[in-house]
């Protein structure tokens, strides 16, 4: 394995831990670094599959822990470890969509683009994950009124998600921008073009 590959692997591992731990040690539901991490990956990680895998592995690891501890009551019919649940499909789709959004929308970074990117990532996750909740949870009727009721019920999560994305987005994007001033070689080939 080349030195560059080892660095990429180590940095990827740190990002995965950061994303997973931000979901495990939070004081508000949906206040985490995961969506900001997906947006950051889309914007700055030149290798597309790594940009997608980092937040997905963080999502899977944290879901595995959350679903088998604090959220275990939501899976009464499931025996043993909860490794997979239908809602995870929707969250995976949302995270991939955020990475792709970041890849194309944030080709040129500015404060305004970063702020709009945070809003966009928040909206993408909220809409896709709540369509999934509406379709698969059984909590709301599968009617237009049921979908609207589901989205109204989810408004507090939208606020927490936006707050988490703003905080962690500022940390990720701000730190990277500051580091690239001291270490210009951090700028990916994607951004040198």
C-alpha cells in the first residue's frame, strides 16, 4: 500500500469515527455531523466512491449501535441484532444524494455556496428520509394528508438537522479552508482543475 493510500485510509477512518460519534453522543435528535460530512465529501474528496463510503459507513456503524441500544424498542419483532431496517434504505439514498449534490453544487467554494449547500443538504435528507418514514413506518396513512401530517410531525427534526449541519459544516469546511492556506497540497486534484 502506498503512503498516499495509507494517509487516505487513515483520514477516511477519522472521518467515519467523527460522523458516527457525532450521532452517538448528541443532546438533540438529528443533531449530527453526518449530512455535513456527506456534503464535505462531495465537495472535497476527489475519489467518488470514498466520498460516498465515508458517510455511509459512519451511518451504518452508528445505526448498528443506536438500533441495538437506545432505539431497540422500535424493533420489537426483530430477534437478535438489528443489522438492517427498511428506513436505512431511505437514509442511504439521502446521504448519496447529498454527496452528489456537494460534488456538483460546490465545485467552486464560497461562503454563500457553503451556506446554500448546508440548507440544500438539510432539505435533501429531511425530504427523502421523511418520505421513507411515511411510506414504511405505518404511523401515517398513505394519503396526501398522511404525508403532510408526517412532514409536520418531522419539523423539530428539521430544525435540529439544520443546526447540526451548520455547526459541523462550519467545523469541517472552515477547518479545511484554513488548513489549505497553510498546506496548499491538501487541495484535491478536483479543485486544482
